[in-house]
């Protein structure tokens, strides 16, 4: 009879002990897999949401006289009467090393116009880029093209203009095609139009006041991207909006720390369960081990039998724990996020890791009981018969 057959027979004979050992490891592995999978899913969800917050890099003209808050972001200021950036220069951003991380680039031209004897701020934007840069915009009506404009909620109310109305500014008749839902930002007070139209009205053809960049920065360094963009735009000041990036990194870091902390505690508790269970099993099998030693089994054989039992139960616990963790994560995920499209992926690496963790944990906690069993004096064990 081989050692593995003896180990399997022992597990069958002592089903209660094996079940208790399996349960202890199963709870530990399931908890760790659940936490790891939950953090991975939430991290992806948080990253997707933060990527939708809009621009996290701003490009403004260099100047020593700065004073502006735009879009709810304190930029340290920009004077619109200064020399603007040449729009053609923005093409250089496509040549930087991290160009693949640029999700959207939105040039903006700003200037003051007269509307119904009121001075308002006209903003020329790339409406295609704003879908990524300002995903929170909700428009009643249509996106403007040509000599058409989109009014912020406050601008519409103050000017008394609605969809379909027209007004003349700088000798051009502009038609309102949409009204923006309130955003709670300075956008509510602006008049938006395609950038080419705004440049023509303001006499700033080929020039822009600033540019907004949305960077996919889960793994890319904002500071490095700022440096790269600064190199291709030497006449501009490039700033990373650190609140977005730091908030993202801190959130992900806190999730990971929580996972590691709880996982460590669970692994420690699981190790104690295995240790206590195997110690009890060894004490119950004193006579059996004495017989094995009396008929010629070496100490190494006894150690291998005990460790084989632990390895078999641990491997089973790792497999069941991995799938149990996925099921538990799927059941608990709605309590941690309101997103309904968060996807859970069966990660083979995590599955292998769960089995390796379980087996390692089981073997490590069984080493002392195995050594204790191997040191039993066969004469003392046989006297108990």
C-alpha cells in the first residue's frame, strides 16, 4: 500500500476531522479570494468613473499674470487678453511617448461678446471631444454646428433665449440649438459654439485660449505626461490637476491596504484552525502511528502521510474557495457600488494562486504536528494498546 493510499484512507475514516479542516481552510481562502476579486472589480469601476470626470491636464499660455477659475477648477488664472496658443501646435501631443494614454484633447477659445446689450463669455469648443472631457453635460436640443450656439442654463435664463431663438453678435446671426442642463459650474453662464465659429467671431483664427486633456491614467504617470507635453509645447504652461489623480491613487491604495490587512488576519486564523485540527488528529492516532513505526515505517514516512493528508484537503479547499469567492463577490458587489455593468472575470492566475495559498497554508500549519507524530516512541504507543 502506498503512502497516498494510507492518507486517503485516514481521511475517509476521520471524515469529521477532514470536514473541519476543509471548512477552516475554505473560509479563509474564500474570504481572501472574495476580497481580492472585490477590490479588483471596485478598482476597475472606480478607475472607469474617474476617467469620466473629464480633463486632468490643462494647457494654458505662459504668463506671469494669472487669474481665473474655469469649469469649477482653480487653475491659478489665465488672462484672455494675452497671446494665445497656436492651435496647430497641439498636433505635437500625438507624438509624445504616452500619446496612447490621451483619451481626448479639447482646444478652447474664449472671449467676450455682446448679446442683447449684455457682455457674456463665448466659449468655442470641440463638441466631439467634450463627450469625453465633459460627460456630465446634458443638452436639451441639438449640438450646434456652424453659426449655432449652445447656452448654459443661467445664460439662457439671463438672456431670455430658448431653443430656436436667434441673436446677432459681431455682425453674425447665431441660432440657439440647445440649452444645457444645470451643471453647478461656470459652464452654466457660458455661450458655447463650435471652435471655428468662435475663432471667426472673436478674430482669433488658428489660435486658442487653452486646451483640456483627458488622460487614461490608471497606470500612466501624470507628471511624466505633463513633462512630455511641455517639451512639445514650449510656449505653453502644462498643468496636471492633481486632485483627480491623487484621489484616484489614494482610493485604490486604501482598498489594497484593507485587502492585505484583512487577508493577513484571515490567513493567520486559518493557520491556527489547521494547526489545532492536525494536532488533535495526531493525538487520536497515537496507537496507529506506533503500529506503523513497529512494522518498519520510518519517521519520514509518518511525516509524509500527515503532510499528504493536509495537502489533499488544502488543494480541495483552494479549488472550492476560489469558486466560492467568485460567487460571494458577485452576491456582495451590489452593496459596494451602484454600477450595474461591473464585470467579474474568472482570473486563472488568481485561481492558481488560491490553490497555492491553500496548500502552502495547510502544509505550513501541519509541519509541527507531522514532526510531533514522527517523534512518537513506538514502544510508548504500543503500550496504549
